């Protein structure tokens, strides 16, 4: 996938097969709630023994306490449950946002957002590269880019979001770095630095883990099992207890987030590759994606018109048809089909859904041209937010996946019009 020219020019990436996208510039810009599924009810426990831990509730204990509680006693209490339907609202609250469907922007300069007086809930930027020229080198001291993005998000009144996109450093879909000690040491050093910077920021932050990468590793696996794909994990001292496999990578990302940056809310993006649909849910569960805080849902990494134009331009060369979705939902592909797919992940992983890198093209009967390719997802999404909430939606982040795609400067004010209209009567999260 190619990075927008206004981003890190030295980090050129190949085009993805479904998701993924742009990048960010070091010169200017700029993790999902812990899904809580606890038990509800009131119970009474009576017994004799030794308990280690913390007891919350109302009750009576008899015994001696020396760091633990020893003795005979009865504890009666109740726990609070967050049902699946309420997880999106719970996450929005943890992020400090209103309990309504959230609307965000990504891969755009803060000045362009301010110029239109836009008020996004989320402000997303990429962290790309491993080794020389990677994101930690964009500013001084190393890793300061995270603070720049976070402060820009604050200026917009938004929650910062980082899309970690380091695995594509050797080329989109190239997995050779997984068993390369130098590459993986640098990879983990960058991840550690990211979490250290997020912790230093100290406020809620979203992190999107490695778009497309999980799909490529699924293709390389045996029986859709990430443990069958070798990778260097235990060289990272933070994850010496995990397996040297792609499953170890996903578990390590989660483990580092929880231990090093408690203010980070993280999510995994299922790769919506057509050949993987049958086993994609099984694969995501084996990655422990259900232990994250949200699901990153994608549509397409380019405007539909960019693929429809024939001959296809160099930055939109891809086989297939049906790029422009049917808003009447009578023929495929259409929005209802996509929402049904999102609902399957929502129910399968038991986490709220955040759409990411949603194309920003404007509906038209013409395919369009560079910077003004057609698409209809902004219009449909922002006028059907109740449908998105019904399938687990927390919010949607809109951004171009490549420098020649439609953006807020070339969309004729479409995003401002529809986002402003939506915010006058927002959809409440249950």
C-alpha cells in the first residue's frame, strides 16, 4: 500500500488486497474498551479456607488478615454486568466521549480539519516502518511523534488513534521479517516505545493492530491456526512467556498494552479477504482478538470509482467488480450485506465495532478522477447510523487509503455537511 505524499515519503508500501492504507507526516500531525463480560447476580458463599485477592461487596469475615484473608466467613455481594449490547456505550464512556455513535477522521492534517471547523471524536494517524526511516525517527526525541499526534487530537477535542502498520515494511504481504531477528527486535522496540509514549500521554488512546497482516498470516497458516506460522516473539523480554508464532505476536501486543499502557484501548482488524471468509472468525478467535477492546471493521481502502475506471490507474489496480455498493440493498454488493458481516464479528468476538479508513468519495454517475473518485459510504453511513449501532457499531473513522483518493479538501464539503447534520440528531448507543 502506498503512503500519501503528505506523509512519510521515505516509507513506500505496496497496495493491499483489502484494507490498510496511507501514512502520516512527521512534520505536522498527529485503545478500545476492555470488553467487560462479567456475571450478574447475587450469591452467598460460605466456606473455610484461604482466599487471596480482593473481595468487594457486603458481608462478614471472621479470621486473621496478613496480606490474605484466612478463616471462616460469609460474603454476600453482587457484580455489575456489561452486556454485549452495552459494550459500545461503555467504551465510549471510557474514552470520555458522549454515548452516541462516534465519527472520526484519519490521515489528514490538523490544519485542514480546523479550517472547516470539524469536530471529530477520533483522530487517527499511522505508525509505519521498522528500522531506518521508521516512525520513531520522524521527530526528536525518538517516538515524539506519538505526543504530536495526541496533542493535535486534543486541539480538535478528539481521542487520538494510532494505526500500527509496521509489518508491511518489507512489502505488503511479505512475511519474511517474522523470522528475521534484526527485523523483529526493531519491531518490538518500536511497539514498546509506542506504548511508553501512550502511557506518558496519560489519556485514553485507541490502537489499531496491523491491518491486513492477519489475513496474510492466515493464508500462510495450516488449518487457520496462527500457532503454525513461526515468528520471533521471545526475543522480546516483555513476552518471553509466549510462543514463537503469529499467535505469540497477537498475544504479545495485547500483553504489552495491558501491562505498559493501561490507557490504551486496542483492536484487531479482521482481513476481509474473500478467500478467507470461511475460517476468518476461527482464526481471529485463535489470535485472542476477542480479548481486545473493539473490532476494527473495514470496507475498502480506495474509493470505488478508482477501481471502476478503465483502464485502471496504477494506484488502483485490482481484479474484481462491484466496487460501488447498492444503496437500495437490492443487488450485491450492498450495505445490508456488509452490516450482516459486521454483525457476525460483533457476535462472534463479543466486542463493539469501529469502522476504520472508510473511503470519502462523493456519489456520482461518473467514476471521477484523481482526488475526486466516486463513492457513497460517507453519505450512506452518516444517514444510517442507527443500522450500524444495531450491528454493534461504536463509530466510524473516515480517511483516504491513498494519496489520490477523495479527502475533506476535495469532497466539495460532503463530510462537513453529513457529519454536521448527523450531530444535530445523533444516534444514541444503547
